[in-house]
């Protein structure tokens, strides 16, 4: 039997962290199923989905916890079914405090679950002003029209634009 494990990792960024994680997982008979990792403000931050045989679960957790310079936490996962209607959306606009909170509030009000979210700021092409962006994979309730989602998000600000990847939505 296999166990699903979600592992979070944080520590001072340096070369070799991913290799160390992969080495431990492989040595303990684990299978690295998915991950998201970033360098944020000089810190390595990662989350991994690992599948491991029951008999190696404890030794995998113990071996990962022994990796130097990393704070690691674990949560046992359960296999889940893929949502029936997902879309990839991109939101862009002038950066200001509170955009993520406001977006999250709208998504909750519309009963939309966020499966994956990446946000950041970058200089706007011509002005150099900070431009906020969010790329989100979201699961929509069956009765929600895409236009309603776009209208709700764009109502947050005059300069906020929402793009839905139609190819992904079908």
C-alpha cells in the first residue's frame, strides 16, 4: 500500500537543495509526484507531493527531517479526483496592497477553489511602474459563467485585466 505525503520545505537558498530532497526521497523508495518551488527573499520555499510505500513512510519523514539547514513539515494526503471544470486565468494590474486578498474574497464568494496560484510583481514595459500579476488554476462551479468571473474580478479596479485561457477551459 502507498501513502500520499505533502512535504513543505524552507531554508536559506543555496545550490543543491532540490538534489538533496530528491536523493532522500529516492533512497526511501518514494516517488516525487509534483512540486512547486521558489526562491523568495533569499529563502528556498518548496512544497512537494510524494507517494511512498507504507513501510518507508516513517523512515522517509525521519530522513527528510535530518537534512541540514531546512525546516520541513509533513501532512498525510489523500488521492483526490480532478475537478470537472478548471480554467487557467491571468490577472494583471498596477500593484497595490490588498489585491490578493480582494481576489481571494471574490473567488470565495463565487465558490471557486484555487488549485494553483502564482503571483508576483514586475516593472511595466514602458513606465517601469510595479505591475502585479497572478496566474491561477481555478475550479469553477458548474453554474458559473466565465463572463461573471471576469466581471467580478475586473470590478476590483479600473486597471485590472483578467484573461482566461479558453483552450484550457474547454
